[in-house]
């Protein structure tokens, strides 16, 4: 009994894959993104960046 699914590696995605579909809700990467979004990085990027 074959349990493998054939894959065509030459076919591209029609739409870019969403990371939300690939990472579990409690994945560390989601936490890191949330923390980075809260950082004030205006000084790192320059004065021309407007922080929300």
C-alpha cells in the first residue's frame, strides 16, 4: 500500500503561500514578529520613517 503522494516539483504556486497556513498558532516565529512590530525602530531606519 503506497502512502506517498506524488509531487510535481516543477509547478509553481498560483499564489504565494501564506506563513499563517504553515506555522502553528503558538510557534515562536509568531511571537518574534509580534515583539519586533512593537519595537521603536525609527532610529535604526532613519527619520523619514513614520511609526504608526
